[in-house]
C-alpha cells in the first residue's frame, strides 16, 4: 500500500482523462478534419477494399472490423458515427456511400446495422489516397497487433467543407460546413498570395454553406468568427408566403436551419399554436417527399397578417436558430483556437508535408528499381558468363558470391545502359575500368526466368530504365523547388473542384439580427381598431378610409348583424402598447400588430381569443402608450356614475396575462373612459344629457390602482357620463348625438391663463362660447342641447382644423370627414348634421384621425368629391342655434 495525497491523485487522474478526451475522442485534427473514431472507420473500410467502385458490404461487418482492429469500443457505438458520415443533411460532402435506411431529416432513426450496407465515397477515397506511400505517421493500435495512421493524407479540405462539432473537457468545437468549391478556391488564392487578408478570403468564401440550405442573417457574425475563431450566426429557414383563394395566405417552408429535424420543427410550431403564443395559424401540414425532403405548409387564418406570423415563427420556433462558431481543432496534437486563415494555412502545411514525403518515398522506390534494372540489363549483356557461373555453382549462395565477383568492363556497362544511363550510373558509383554486381542485383538475376532472356524483354527493361531516370529527375526537382509542391497542391484542389464542387446552398442576407424586438421587423403605420358590441376586434389601415365631404352617407366599414353594432373605435400605431380598459375596471396589455389585420368590411375576430375577458366584461377605452416611464404623468379614469380617479402611468406598465385591476368600481357602476394626463392638464367630462364640466387634474389626488376615486361631476337623475377628454386651448371639443347631429366648440383658455370666473348661470355672459374651469364635483355647464331632433350625446372628441374624424353607426357604416367642415359654434346650441343616417340607424362612436394621417391622396379624393348641398334640416338646425351666449 502506498499513501498518496488525494488531491495529487485526483489532479493526475483527471488530467490524464481530460487529455484523453481532448486528443483521442472529441476534437478533430486540423489536417484531415476527422476525429479518431471517424478516421478508424475509414481506415477499416479501406482495409476491406470498399472503394467507390466496389460492392457495398453490411455495416455490421464494417463496425465489427473497426471495433476489433482499431477502435476499442463496441460496434453499437461505432455505427452511429458511420451513419452520420452518410447523412446528406449533416455533411456537406458525404464520406460514406450508403444503401438502406440511414435515417432522415425528419428525425427518424436509421435501421439496424445488419440491414444497411456501405462503401467509401469518392470524397473519402480522395482523403485516403497515397496512404500507403509513407505520407503520414503510423502508431500501434490499442492491442499493438497492427498500426494505424495518426492522420489521413487528405487531398480534400475536409475540416472546413464538412465542419465538425464536439464537446471535450473544458472546451468545445463547432466548425460550420462550407462549400467545397469556395474552400478550394480560397486555398488556391492563399497559396498564390500568402499575405491574403481575411476580407480577401471572404471574397471567394463568403461564409458557411450548410447542407440543409437556409439563410444566414447578416455578415457581422461570420466576419467576427473568421477573425477571432468565436462567434454566433443566426440561421433562418427558407420560407415563402403564398396567397390563396378567399384572401387567405400560407407559409411554405422549403429549407430548415442546420441540425434541426423536420418533425421537431412541426411539433414546436404546433405547441406554440396550442399555447396561444402564435395566434394566426389554422393548420400545419407536412407535404415532404423524396423529391422535396422539406416542405412544410403553414396555413394562416383569414384575419392573420402573414408577415407578423412569419416573424413570430422566426422568434419563437426552430425556424430561426443560432449556430455557434468555435474554430477549435488539434494542431500538432494540442487544442488551439484558429482564425479562418490559420485553418487554411494548416491544411496547406499538411499537404506540403504529405507531398514531400510521398515524393521522397517514390524517389527511393524508383532508385531501388533503377538499381535492380541496371543489374538485369548488365546480366543480359553478359548472359553467357552469367549462365556459365550459375551452372558451375553447387548452391544458390555460392552462385550469388561468384556473380558478385564478376567484373564487368565499363564499355560493356555503357553498351547495356546507354550513354545517359551510364552517365547516371557513373555519377552514383564513380568512374572505374570495371564494375561488380551488388547483392540486390545478384538476387534479381537469380530470380530471372528463361523467358526474360528474349530480346523483347531486353528492350522493355531498357525502356523502363529510361522511364525511371525521367521519374527520378522529376522527383528530385520537386524536392528542390517548393513552388512545384505548391503547384501540385493547386492541381489537386482544382481536380477536387471539378469532381466534387457544386453550387452554394445557403444564402447570406444583409439583414443583421441582434437583440431585435419583433416590432422592429414590422412597418409602423396608423391603424383603425374597431370593437363590436359582441366583442369582435380588428385593425385596418387608416388610409383605407378616404376623406369625404360633411353630410355624406359614408363607406361600408364592417359587416355586422343588426344585433351586433360597432361600439368602440380607436386609432393607434402598430408599434404602440394598447391598454384595454374594460367596463369592469380591469386593464389588459396588447400590441397593435398582434391584432388581426382585416379588410374594411370584414367582421373581425373575437376579443376573447386575444384577452381573457369575463363573461360580462366589455372594452371601455383603449389607450396607445409608447413609453410608461414618464414622470408626472397619470391615467385619469371616469365612471358612468360621475367618479374620476388618477393613478400614475408607471403603475400600469406590467399587467398580467389575465389582466390587473385599474379601478375599484362601486355596485352598478362601470368604467366609461380613460386618458393620459400630465402636469397642468385639465379634463372635460360630458354627460348624456349634454352637460360638461372642466377642472384641472390636480383637483384629483393620485391614488393606487385598487381604489374607487372621487366625484367628478354632480349628475342629474338618469344622467350618466359618456366621455372624457383632455382640454386644449388651441383645439375644439366635438360633440355628437345619436341622431347624427353635432358641433365643435372652443375649449377656451385654462385657469392658468386667467380664467378664474366664478361658476354662474350658464346662459349669461360671453363665456358661453367656451368651457370655463370649475371646481371638481359641480353640476357643470350646458355643452349641447339634447333635443328630440338631436337625441342624447353618444361621444366626444378633441379635434383641430387639421384633423379628420371617423364616425361609425350601429349598422357598421363609417364616414371620414375633415374636422374643419363641422361648424365652430357656442356651447348652448343644437349643432348641425354631421352624418346622414338611415331611419333605423344611429351614431355610436366618433374618433380623431391624427393630422399626419391626412395624406395627399386622401386630400385629392376629397377635392374630387363634388360638394353636396346642405340638407334643409341642417339649415334649419343652424337657424335654431340662436345667438351666442
């Protein structure tokens, strides 16, 4: 027993294990790009003479021979390595020519090794070429019965073409595949110009070329990986969007990212759809076959935006994957991280060594053969004496000794070898009057047959001698000139290009993907968001509705049933956060681009598919928020019973999927409106009976989310709040009634500008032309006369002369007009007709279209529309306005 410190034993044992994994298992050699297990399989197949032209044999025999002769592991471990070298979706240039079921890109496993057959491919044969010409070193196998090569001669730049991946101890490698034509061209250029830069290398080898195709997003990751040896590149599936009948679309996936399996992609997408992460997909079909190994058809719902769905698939599914580039390989038996240029240089260095050693081997063999041929030619020139000596000898050894003592005159040697051959002979043996045969030459003479004494054989030997002299001269010149070695390497690479080169499969796009949000991939535009009484929601580009003259009938906006009128209409950017405030006092979060984009006359999609609303819960207001971090800004809410509440904007920045409480409502009350307010802001509340009150936001103190608020206006019996807006001295308040009448009235200056008049009779003084500031909780002032002609107030909105407005009726008609076409008049008036309604229809909503949406085309449409004569009832309405207060 020997006592050892355990830390020393652990360190030594672990380092031994770690180096074994690094050198003998997990990492490829930079020269041939193979791991030991792969190299041993190819060598075992070469021993079995399984070349490209031979008959295939069972993989069980190949695995068994590899296990028994070279790789001290079970054949069940060797077979998966053999299978991978035969799978066209894993290797750019296959090393195994297979027959049988070797798995599929769908992820199906291969058949058992007793059913499959294989042989070497032409690429692998090129890697093994010259193996027996002393081009590489050999080491004993695990049982020391035979030897195995430490590396293959590898005429083919396998490491970069087929790539490699492996996890060792404390390090890993991940080398992507490349196009064989491009890699060979890059090596040729590097040989011609050793000072070639990485940028110049990328001119011919722009990046990885995966066997499964796909699209690499951006070049920055490739450049960083080639220069430093480490990087990450983003790879996308190749997808196309096709239009179908009925206005529907579908996405066709024809190529998937490298090392992804088709069935796994389908399963992941299905899970995303079932988990409601992606909402616009109706069906997924796998239409792949032998002609098209990958063809996934993703059918979209009628209301789905195909670009949005595709971007969501890229973000959440394996249709977009990141590939780690780690250019780590064994260099001279040690792991080393390389640049792309260093990897090419190492291959060139290996090929120089192989060609030099091959040439030295061929030179030595040619010189040995020349020496033997010279003895045979001399024997044929002096055949009589040679035969006499052999016949008079008692044994072969005696004959050999006596033959070696025969002196051949120089003249006879010159006649036998020729002038050129004799000159070479003299340069090797020196000048003398006579020469004797060597042991090697006498052995060759003793092995001669009588048939070799004919004249034809003599001529054949003379020709062989001349050929050997030529070959020796060529070998010597190659070894003496490094450029000739480079020329041979270039010629070999050009042959590889001709035999194994093909077109690039992976596209490299200029679109860079970093930590990019999904909205950055979606164009920003203003959308009209509408919600019906039964909860159907949709978004439509605001430009869909061209401007018309005041009093028109409007365009058909949505197909609705009589019992499902449109209740809410909002305008927001696709990139905005939508805060859905419901009548139950809760708030939900959603992005505009996640809403279904549908045509102008479509019904929409049920809100319950987007928001987890309760059975009796409806949308009261929708606010478009771009930034929640705005100090001093609040959300002001108003309820039907006249209560208002103010809460900081930041409090609503993190809502949950199931919604959060926005305001605590009392019994029989519900939320009517909400707005964002800031310092110095004043709000105006308007009731269904046409009353209005204006007060500063500071009158309502800030409260938490789960609170009820304070009184905003003192309501008359049966009256209720219909809307709330933020006052603007430079704008006007548009009030519309249910029978299509409305008016605009200036807000007037706020309290800060000197409006400190005490609350008085609403019909006295000139203040009737605008809304003066009052204390919160009062009865307010008259906003509009809610006569039998007008009906009750249905909605209010703040507008300027540059704005346009959208009005919608219960029957689904939408009209877009310029706000300046509606007269600006005092508060206590009936207004004018703003929209002609059918007898059984009524106005239900009005919304402002921002000035930036008033496009040139819309203005042109409005100009081309003939002006309509003012209806008589509008004129009468104007007469009923009476004098300003």
